[in-house]
C-alpha cells in the first residue's frame, strides 16, 4: 500500500493521518462540520462541487471532499 493517497488532482493525503471517513449526510458529520466552523480546522477540497464525504484527520482537521465514500475507500485500500 502507498503511504500517501491521491484524493484529487492536487490533493495528496498521508494515509496514516486519516482517522475516519464519513458520508456528509450522517448526523455525526453534520455536527462535526458545525462545531469546527468556529475552530477553523475545516478544509473544503470540493473545488465547487457537491460535498459527499468527510475525512477526519488525527490533527483534528476535517476535510470535506466531493468524492463519494466508495471512491475514497478505494483510494485508501488500493
């Protein structure tokens, strides 16, 4: 397995730093997005597309991606 995954054209993420992957529609994901808007640790990497997946990093950062949960899962375990 690769140590760094390519999420989009310009976004590479270290695999070991990802703690959880959630769909945007889950209630936990909505609460996390609401809490982190004030803290400044939410990063939007959708490039203007619809948000579909949230990645939680071990540093407390939350990445909002336009990739589906299946696409992110395939990139993680490839």
